[in-house]
């Protein structure tokens, strides 16, 4: 009898340990999120929101033209967002500035953050942005309109079979107070 | 008479009829329920597979609209992985682990009952999701966002089902770990445990390690869908690639969760029918453990095309190939066990040998997939489908069949029909290869997976594959018949029907009494 009582006790102790371990692993699943973000930041895999440094020696490749289509979206917020020109054409290596416009149609102050997205995906490697409204959050008073530039170069190393690329931005609302 | 009754006599007061099964805490009852549930899910998932192969029988869209086809592939995968293969192994563990370590029952008998009864709930959720507006989840069994972030009610039902299945697996795993670590008969040291018990111990640890991460992943998906978080939603600053990392952190160990117990079963059967002890027992234990550890650092081989830096690809490529080493050790040991043994080829042995052959083919195609430049070509093609069906069907499932035939005499006290069982083996073996071998060619030629239509040059191989699949599906009804026939009647089984058996369960009478090893045996 006493033997089976101690056995039950050791079983319950084991159960507790394993349950704690389970909870820890559940938390670990969530911890993977910041770990992943840190990892991408440190290794520079996913630094879409930081300015690139411009290589001074970059040469303009006058033999090629690349068409850049500009796209703008808003997600779940009462803003109007559009590029002032639908597309531009540049030589690789040439720097250019394009303008976007946002307008807050609501009667509240709202802050938003733009997230870029590129097509084809490898454009990310060749697009060097040194100024962008996506590097910071944007705060708009009720009814405010703002025009914002993006300045960039396309690296002449970009594969020759790419003649058209798309740069897209999506604005999303930041929680009040963020 | 008096002697016979002495075996149970005093504690046969469990309720009868349906309540016996609802309230039971007996490991044998629960094991039986797990196995029947798993078989029912196997038939359900099999029905979906028949639908998929019927649609792919010819080019063009004949019977399944693309959306429904996608739901079929998605639910086929989920039901087979979580409903058929995993519960079958847990069922085998319930029956066998206590008997093989000389314990009277599982450590937490009541929790054991709960972990089983969660399964039918989750299974019905998955099946009924076909009938809600929007239909069942259709984004693949890996439910990558953004698709899984967009679907309707069916996706929520899937998420909920996965939560439940995860809870059930974790409870089962905790139970198995505690039983194995605390309830072995005196004298049974860890290194004297049967291989099946060892592999389950390691599997159970993998389960408590990664199942909670899966639970976290689906929870994030759920809050992304309904509570405004943006873990995986790019528009909200999240990252869909993050999902793949977190999912495969669970997913790759998961595939080993489905194969390690199979290794265990085969490691019991091969020595029995070779009438020799297992070759290299301790290296088997270490190989199992190293496979389990390595399996936690190879997940990104499922993601070679997401846009990973070359260093990452190289790391995951080499780490993946490294797994082939301990796996090779196992195959070597099984072969060496058979070497110069007095082998006989009863059905469990046939399935085990079939397992070795076909699992090795699956292992090789796995190594091929692990080579980054090749994988960039074959990712998301039928080549991958062929790979994982060789390791899961002719791997995990064949081992389950082997285990069922091996232990059925102990469970029912009767022999199954050997002739029919051999027929089941040969039909399964032939039709399996007809169905899946050609899929290697389809994949190499570029046929994408999860698409209901295909271009004409793939037509012949698809028709062959569908015929094989129908044959394989039908052959499994024979299995059902054999099992029922064995339960209903048949030649009485000896306590030790296989003369080479050495583990503890063969010291019990056949059928195994409702309560066994109430006084633990002593192991020398
Ligand atoms: C030598 C051992 C193995 C190696 C090297 C290996 C390697 C791989 C690789 C590289 C992939 C990714 C292919 C792709 O998506 O392009 C893959 C997929 C897969 N493997 Fe294996 N594997 C091995 C064993 C196993 C085992 C034992 C199982 C399960 C019992 C398994 C189940 C799967 C599954 C289910 C997938 C596909 C997942 C999906 O995309 O739906 N593999 N394997
Ligand atoms: Cu894997």
C-alpha cells in the first residue's frame, strides 16, 4: 500500500514537471516570433524599413531601361493613399524621386505605418532606398493631406531579363498611442 | 474452473455495454478504442484520397470542383496524420507499453480516458467542416497563411480541431513518459527495455517538445484571423514566412513522431521471426535518440524556396543529410539481425521486410529532396508526394499493420487468417508501388501537387497511379475483414504464438487478461 502511494506521488511529480515543460514550450512558440525578427535584423535579411547606404561609385547603365510601376494600398483605415505617378522609367544606377500622397478622411488623428512589397521578389536585393516615408510612422490630423517622397536607385547588377518591376506600399493603422 | 476464475475474479465490476467504453480507464480498452478510431479515420482519409485520385484519373475537371479538390487534399493530409497514424501508434502504446514493461496499467488511467475521448470530438469537427458555408479548409495540411488567414468557418473548425488533437497528444505523451519512467517492473533497467518502449519514450518527449509549439502556431493564426494581431499578416507588419518557420519547427519533428514508433515495432518483429536477438541494441537506442535530436534542427529543408540566404540553405541541407546516418545505422542493424537467422515469413515479418525496402526508397528520395539545387526543382511537385508516401504509408502504416498482425493473437486470443493476411500484404505491396512509384516520374517531369488538373503529358502516369490507389484502397477492406474474422473466431492462439518472442507480453495468457501484471514480474 505505502509502496503504491509513493508510486502515485512520484507519478504526480512527474506529471507536474511535464506540464510545466509543455507550458514553457507553448511560450517558446511565441518567443520564436521576436527571435525571428531579431535574427532577420541582425543578419540584415529583412531590413526593408531601414535606409540603404548609397555606393558612391555606382555607374549608370545607359543601355537599359527599367519600368517601375507604383502601387499603393490601405488596410483597414480611413485614409486615401496613392502615388502621384502610376509608373516611371529609369536607367539602372540612376537615382530618382517619386511622390506619394496620403489623406486622412476621418475626423480623428491617426497614425499609420507603410510596409513595402516588391515584385519580382529579388528586386529587394537591388533596390537601394535612401529616403522613404516607410522608415517612420506617419501621423495625420483629421483631414490632413501629405505628400511624401521615396528616393532610390536600382543597382545595375539587376539581372538583364528584368525590365519591369513593381513597388507597392500598404498602410496599416498603428494602435493609438504607438 | 476455479483456477481460471482466479485470474480476474475479484475486480470484474466495470460497467457493461456502451458505458464500459465511455468510462473505461483500462489501458487495453483504451488501446482498442484508439485503434478502432484510427481505423475509422483511415477509411475517411482513404475516401478523400480516392476522390483525389478519381479526379486525377484523367486530365480535365471531372468530379471535384477545384475548391472542393483543395479541401480534399487538405483534409486527407490532416486526417491521415492526426487522425489515423498518430492515434494508431498511441493505441499500440496503450496496449503494449504496460504489458512490455510489466506494469498493471498506464500511470494516469483517468487522463488516458480523456485523451482518447478528445479524439472523436476533433475528428467530427474536421469532417463536419465540409458541410459549413465556405466548406472545409483548403489551404493544404500545412495551412500556410495567407490562405489560412482568409478561409471561412471551415478554417476555424480546423484550428479548433488541431488544438484538441494537440491537447490529446500531449496528455497521451505525458502518460507514456510517466508510465515508462516510473512503472517498469523491478529489474527492468532502461537499457533492458524493449525497443518499442524505447522508441515510444523518445517519441513522447518529441511530442511534449513540439506539440505545444503547434498549439502556439494555430493560436497565433486564430488571433490573426479574429483578434486583430498580425503575426503572419504582411499588411499588418507580420510575416507569412515566419509561419513556415514556426510550423516546420513542429512539422519536421512531427514526421519523426510518426516514424520512430514504427522503427520500434519493426525492431521487435525482425528479431522474433529471425529467432535472434536484435543486432546492436544499444546503437539502436542511440540512433533513435540522435534522430530525434537532429530532427529539431532541420526544419527549413521544407522552405528552401522561400528566399533563404545560401548559408542557411547549406546548413539545413547538411543537417538533413546527417539524419540519414543514424537512419542507416538502423537499417544496417535490422539487416544484420536477419543475417543467418532462422527466418520465417509470417505476415508481421512480411510487412516488416516490406517496410525496410520501401522506407529506404523513401529515405533516398528524402536525401534527394535535401539537395538544395534539386529541391528547388522538385519542391511542391509530385516528387515530394512520392517521397513522403514512401516513408509514411510503406513506412509508418506498414509498421502499424505489422504490429497489429503481430499482437492480434495476444489481444484476441485467436490467430488471424494467415492466408488472407498474406494476401493483404501482397496486394498492399503491389498496389502501393503502382500508385506511388510513378509519382516520382511525375514530379521530376514537373507536375505540381495540389492541382486538380494537369497537362496531357502527365496523363498515362496519373492513370496508372490512380489504378494503384484504388487497388490499395480496396485492399484495406480486406484488412478490416481479417481483423473482424479474427475477433469473431479462429484458431486459438497460444500464449506465445511466435516462438521467437522474448518480451514480457508473451508470458501472459492469450487473450491477455483484463488486468495483467498486478504483481510485477521480476526481470533478471
Ligand atoms: C532520410 C530521411 C529523410 C530525409 C532526408 C527527408 C527529407 C525531406 C525533405 C528535404 C523534404 C522537403 C521536400 C520539399 O518540400 O521540397 C521532405 C518532405 C517531407 N517528408 Fe521527408 N525526409 C526524410 C524522412 C522522412 C520521414 C521518416 C517522414 C515521415 C514519416 C517524412 C515525411 C515527410 C513529409 C510529410 C514531407 C512533406 C511535407 C509537405 O510539404 O507536405 N520524411 N522530406
Ligand atoms: Cu522534414
